[in-house]
C-alpha cells in the first residue's frame, strides 16, 4: 500500500443517487451496496484514494449509514487508522450545526470548521455509485499542470436509459460541453442520445478555494455544487475536464446493478476492474468455497464461504451462499448468506443478504426485469 503524502485530502458522498435504487438502499446507502462478490461500492474509490497516497479521507453520510459504519469500522483494512488524518465518518447531528443535507453544498458546509483546520492544499471529492480503479495521482498532476481552478472527471459513454427517463430531481446527473479540455457548458439531466461526456462526479480543487466557494454558496441558499457553483461560474473560473478511459461500473438502477455484476463474468471486464492496485474490503474469515459431489457450476463468480451442491450457471455469488442439492440457479446475483434450499429454481433473481428460498420454490425474472428479494426475507 502506498503511504506517500500527495498533499490532498479526500471527501466521499455515500448517499448520492440513493433515489435511483430505492430497493437496494432501504436499509443501507449507495456506498454500502454489495458488489462483485465480496466488495461494497465504497471500496473502489476509497481504495483508489488510499493506493494513491491520500490518507485523510472524510465520508459525509446523510442517512441509512449503520451498514456503512459496520463495513468500514475504524478503517484498518484500508490502512486508515492514524493519529493524524485517517478515516473520518461524519454522520448528521454529530455537532449542533450539522443536519441532514440535501446537496453537496450543504454537506460541505457542515464540515467547514474541519476543512479550515486541515493542512492539505487540494481536496478530491467523489460519489460512490461508480466502481473503478482510479488513478488520483494522474488526476492531481493534470490539475496542477493545467492551472485549473476545478477539474472534473468524465467518461465518454451513453447515458443510461433509466437516467434519461428518470423524473427524480434531487439526484441530478451531469454531462459536459467541452472546448478541447476546457468545460464550456454543464448540462443537467440531459436527454441527448448517443455518446456523451458523462461526468463521473469526481472533482479536485484547492482547499482554500473550496472553503470560499462553499461559504458564499451556503449564505445564498444554494444546494448543488455543480449546478449552483460550477455551472454559474464557467466564465469566471477555469474549469477543466479530465477524461477517464478505464473500466467503470456505474449503478443507476436495479437493472444496471444486475448488468454490471454480470459483466464481471467476462474475464476482460474482471481483469480491467481489478488489474490495477488492490481493492481493499472488510475481512471476513471463512472457508474456501466447497463444491460437493454432484454439484455443477458454469461461468460463475463465487466468493469464499459458499457451499454448492446443486447447479449454478451465469451467477455472481457473494460470501456464504448455499445452494442445496437439486436446486438450480441461473443468471442470478445472490448476496451474502443467501440460502437456496432443495429443489428451488431461480432465474434472473437478485437476493439481498440473508435471504432464504424455501424448498421447491420457483422464481423467474427476465433479462430486462429481475426479481428482487429484500434482506432477511423467506420466500
């Protein structure tokens, strides 16, 4: 693990885009949604920051944060147990002036005293709805070389259908109009077809500049960092764009969650996501997965602690999943400690943690509409 000081602190927003996946965040935040067999969404950009030497990281939570706090603990797995800096989880009402925020401006306003006390020159901000192995050192170097006031990370990709059709206004998404690498326009909830410069909501700017901008915006009653600060000052500020060309899994709805997990069954996608620096996560001591005599497994991503006696095909299985003899599971994402009992049949199903599928039960979804079974349910 890299331990160099890159003169930057990190800020993560774990509840951004919760409204896009209400089923998955009923008892958790976007940041703590399980992904890729043994990880949570927060693991990817948090690990990327740590791997690039950022060792002072704050996570400003809004709601449903117990799962996230249980997962992160003291930050030991990310080497963030430190006397100075380390992991700082900021829940609402932690102090008198803190409340449940609506947008990034209010979230940052709640930690202004903390930001003023820090020594790092730069601040890196990111949401947690994207899984990627990101090089923050390259971003910081590009920001310094360009002399930008703010640098925004984007990726050239099509807008998800769910995002373009969404009527949700409290979780805006952004696309960029560029002139070379300079941002000339920021579009909110674009309805354009085809490839767009889709913002990844990763930003870097100087800490003192951020404090001044948030102070001014908060006094004026502004809510959104992108809409109310950046978009309104593109003529005054030098806002540059940084293109990310690596692999990224973006969660926009339940279908995209299913699709992004299933893409990892292809070796090139799995290698692209995990071939960089190590992605750290909470340690759970468990046995290796066991395949009992008679079990059949084809094209599966299986975490440790699973017991497979039945048939499994084209599936992502998280830690501790059990598939009993005679059960058949195909095209499914089964989260931690799901139990599929004898003779059950599942196809295009997403089960949350600690779900039990009873003997002989059959659940069928489709490739465009998956059946979701909530946490702790018995079907």
